[in-house]
C-alpha cells in the first residue's frame, strides 16, 4: 500500500509539471476556434502570403547551406588529417555561441554602405565616398547567410558523431566494388547517416522559424515579426495568437518529420568487424584546401563578429562599462541562474518519478515535456500572457496585478523552453545509476525524498551542474519571450542588445553582445570535452 502511494505521488509530479507546460500552448491553439477580426482579414489579404513565402524560402535556403557546411566539414574532420585539424575539430562548434541576431547586427555594421568593410576598402583604394563594394546585406539572402553560419554546428555535431560510427571495413568494401572517394561520400556515407542529418536540419529549421531578432533587423516579414507587430502595432492579441497557432503548425510539421527520422536511425554498427576509419593525410594544396573549408565557417560565424564587436568596444573607449550595463548584467545573471536551477530541479524530479513509474504514459510524459524546446519563445510568451491575465482576473481577485508583467512569467517561459537541455543531461546521468543501488537503498529503509537526497543527488551532481550551465547559456540568449514578458524598465543583455541595434547604435550594442557570446561559450566548453572523448577505437590523430 505504501509503495502504491509513493508511486502515485511521484507520478502526479510529472503530470502536474506536464499540465503547466502545455497550458500556454493549449491557450494559443484555442484561438483558432474564436472570432476572426478585421485585422485578420487585412493580414490575410495583404501580408499573410509574404509571411508564408518568406518563412518557407528562409528555411529552404538555410537548410541547403547548413547541409553543405555541416556535412562537408564533418566528413573532412572525421576522414582526413591536415594542419590545424585538431583545433578545427572543436572550433567548428564555436559559432553556436553567437545568436543569429548578434551576427545580423555585426554583419550590418560590417557590410552596410558606410560599414567598416566598405569604409576600409574605400580608404585603401581611394574610392568615392558613395562607392559600396559589398552589396546590401539587409534582405532574405543576408538572413540565410546569418542563420546558416550560426546554426550549422547542429548538423556538424550529429554528422560527425554518425561518421565516427562508420566502419573502415564498410568503406573498404565500397572501394572494392569500384566506388571512388567522391562516390563513397555521396552513395554510401551520406545515405547511411541520413536520419542523423535530418534530425540536425529539423532542429535548424525550428530555430530559424522561431527567430525574431535577426529577421526583424533585416526587415523581413515572417510569422514571428507578424505576431509581434500585430500585438504591439495593432494591439490585437487574439489575431496575434491565431498567427502564432499557424506558426505552431509549421513547427509541429517539422517536429513530426524529425521524430519520424529518429525512429529509423541507426548510429552504430552491429558488425563485429567494426574498425575505426583510417585517416588520410593531406599535404600541400589539398591540406590547405581542407583547412580553408573548415576554417571559413569558423571565421564567418565566430571570429569575424568577435573582431567587429571588439572593434566597436575599443571605439567606445570602454565607456560601455557603466552603471546601466552592470544592472543589465545583474538582471540577466539572476534570471539565468534562477531559471537554470529550477529547470534542473524539475528535470531531476521528473526523471526520478519516471525511474519508479514504468508505465508508458509516464515515459511519454517525460518526452512531451522536452517538446517545449521546439515551441518558439514568442508563442510561449503570448500563451503565458493570456494564462496569467486569466489567473489575475479569476484567481487573484485583487486591485493589483499579481502575475501579469512579473518575472514569474519570464522564468516560466525560460523553464518550458529550456527543459529539454536540462532533461538530456539529467537523463544521461540517471542511465549510469544502476537499479541495484535503489534496491540496496530500500533494504536500508531509504525511499522517496530521502533516497533522492542522500543517494541519487550526490551521484548526479555533475549532471545537475551541467544542465544548469546549459540552461543559463540558453536563457542569456533568449530574446522574443524576454521582450514580451519582462517587467517595465527591466532589461537583460539580449534586450539591451536588441534596443541598441534597433536604434542603429551598434557601438553601444557591443558590450551586451560580447557578454552574451561569452556566456554562450559555456556549452561549447562542455561539448569540446565530449568531442575529445567521443572517438570510438584507436584512431590515428597525430
């Protein structure tokens, strides 16, 4: 009887957290069954086609470019040995620390008509003051470049991992059948890791669809900019929710495709003849070309924006370290740490509950909680505002607003959006804890919270810290949800960067932008350590 009650109690925790997570999304979808205003008619007749076509074109363009960069660099890194390979192997994930909106701001400052690059070339070649060597970057093609060079590491990471698990015996068999190196790549290596590639591309597609800062800066009409302008320009939250529902349908489609691809994925070889791939040494112009191909994405996606941001900071003579910057940094750190710890605690409780509840619903509930990462922050913000407005009106019936416009909603959005990151770390930590430890703890009369506190948590300290750091990094970069849910006169580094860039004050935007990138390097350090230990078998890397 006691065991049944314990299972029921821990199972109810998972269901309660799941209910809280899905409520904002349910509220958004329910708007499709409400009234359709005149604003919707205007959007439908004049701009909806632009929202759909631009979003599709943007995703298609980014998909093609990240496939070329991510898969190409992963193949070169895992199959060849050349000068700088050991550094580029982990450096290729550095652009992941640069949010797309920051790269968009730096590209504007670099390549605008009177940007740094054009000014430098005019001075160097004594050209006329109105001559522009670089074309206008503020268009959908510029956005494709920005998203591609910040998001390709998603495809690079999964492709590299999949290539590492391909056996040298398989490649040798293909060569014996008459395939050359190019044919081995296109006809054998890539088709085998197709599920992994699709998984990475779907993640990139969802990130692209949910972005607001970069497309808004480039004045591209997509669903996210439409939602924001409908709410803040037309003051019509119901129509904004209906647009958000349509974007959610797009995201859901990509999510279904991604899940389907994972169901068919095989990342490891079942053959007993598995042998690590023998690296081919490249020298001369071949080695130089391999280095250039792998270095270029790092240069465009990380080194170039860091150099430009540093140049702006130097131009400002370090005056940006003022009281306002310190307060903004303090706000960001407090929010990020709070969200990181709470998110990790939720993930710990849910995984502990699932460990003792073996029913299918509990396992599926755990997976559903991780889907919040696929929901754009803008959609979450709209749903949370509606939820908190209803709670203030019906539950907290006071003269003052309790929840709406408070930090509670902002932290709530961060937790839903970042739960998947915390869960992946805690879940992997639990996989290393043997069930025999639980049996021994029960014999010693340790159950429930006592077992979690005295047995599991000490074994999961590293996983807990890792999950917290990953969430902190993600929260620091989050822009759409922060813009909508933050209290009045409360700025974070992301919001401060956006406001300065929107006012074309690029030099002032450098300080918060650099701080965001530095925090974004936290998961990069973690991933770097994982990469160094992820080589199966003994490989010739020296």
